[in-house]
């Protein structure tokens, strides 16, 4: 069993911040024009602990675009509205090994969009959210659930939403291609718009850490103490994150960090340290806009990896198993 003190965590977070705050490399996403204009020097790290305490450093209250990290709450909500099994049947749970917006991935596996954590599967998951056909009510369900997961409301970044809606031609193709394969369970344009709006929600590193901790704590938000999703869906969502959280670089990430994490092109990363790996489990998030070639924040990756190594946390290493006679 692993024991870590809060002061150790605090010291390692501070160290990591100092070590990587001047790291250069990567560049802001520019295929969504709004994101190109965000200050590249922003950097924050936050950890949410199972008792609700937050350890944070840097720009942890800066509101940035959640982008693909929104795929996680939508996937959980689809499991809640149907079941983990039905999400598996309707969407799948397989890594594509290809970029997040790949059309090729859909063509290669035309019997399902692979996983709710790439664009195709996320648009499909948005189409599943109930009540089908009612865009406003679906939006309320998604944003309501995200607020419960993060412990506070997320606000729509209108300018980001506009910017993304005006330029999302690739995602429009995905929505209609999925319709062709009967993998859209509502109107394709409605599902695409919900997906785009979900990506355009503003979030802070602090909120992401709380959302990560809620997943780590089997659906109980450690700051509000509320059970916000069924405990039984925890292993399912963590398995999705572990297999495709970094798209085509997920294997490299898991090999180097040992922390299941989900990235977004807004520069955020939400990591989950499940309770199997440390008592209670916790959430770890970092944010900085410059990205590597597959759309993952450079400074956020470096800092989370460093913290995991210094604390000796690794999903594949830390479970205590006692085999009794
Ligand atoms: N909204 C973005 C897109 O669909 C999200 C991509 C991401 O964060 N990887 O392209």
C-alpha cells in the first residue's frame, strides 16, 4: 500500500511547475482560429485529493476550452442513460491508433466508430444522450452532468463556439458518414452541434482535477461528496481513457507516465489516479496551450509525467494484492 503526504505532493507540484514553466516546444492549435490567440505562456497544475483538498500552482483558475476532454463526461452520461454494454455495442471501446479526427478510422472499422473518446465516437455518444430529438434538453443534461463532475458550472465560450462551428468541416463529414453507417442515434446536425458546443465549454485546471478525482473516486465528487455517476461505470471509463486518451500516442504516454489521462486541443490534460493505485485515488490536471503534433499539451504532459514519477505512482505498479489461504 502506498502512502504519500500532502506536503510531499505540494512540494512535487511546485517543483514540476518551476521545472517546466519555461519549457518551449509545441504550438497552440490553429485549425480552430480562436485557440491560436490564447496566451501560450499560460501554465497551471492542479491536484484534487479524495478529501476534497486541492493542491495547485500557476494558472489554475484561467478558463480555457475543454475541447476533447468533454468526450469523457459525454461517454459517462451515455453509459448512465443506457449502459456500459450498450455504449460498447453502439460505439465500441477500441483505440483507433489514428488521429482524433480521422475519417480513415471510420472507413477501416465501418461497423462502429471505435470509441467515444475520438471525434466520431463522441459525436455518436452526443447523439445517444436523452431525450433524443430535443437539443436544449440534451444540452442541459450534458452541462448539468459536467457541473456535477467538476463541482461547479462550466460556461460556454461563445467566441470559441463560433470559431469552431465556422470551421468544423471535417467533423461535419464525420457526422454524416456515421449516419451512413447507422451509428448516429439522433439528427446528425443536432449531434454535431452538441458535440461542438460541449468542446467549447470553458473549464479551469482546478475543475478538471476535480472531475478527474470524481472518476478516480468511483463517481463520488470529493468536493461535493455527491455520487454523480454509477460506481460500476468507473472501470469502463478509465479503460477508455487508458486506451485512447492521447489518440495515436496513447501507448507512448501510458508507457512513460503510467497515468490514464485525456487531452484536449485547448491545452488541458485530465489525469486519473484510480484508487487501486493509491488509497482513495485522486485527479491531476495541467493546462498550457502549446501542443505537440498529435494535439497534446507539451508542458501539461511533462509536468504530469514528472509528478507521477516523483511520487512513484503508476497504474500498472501500485496495487497491493493480498492472496489469502
Ligand atoms: N473540438 C475539437 C475537434 O473536434 C476537439 C479536438 C481535440 O481536443 N483533440 O477537432
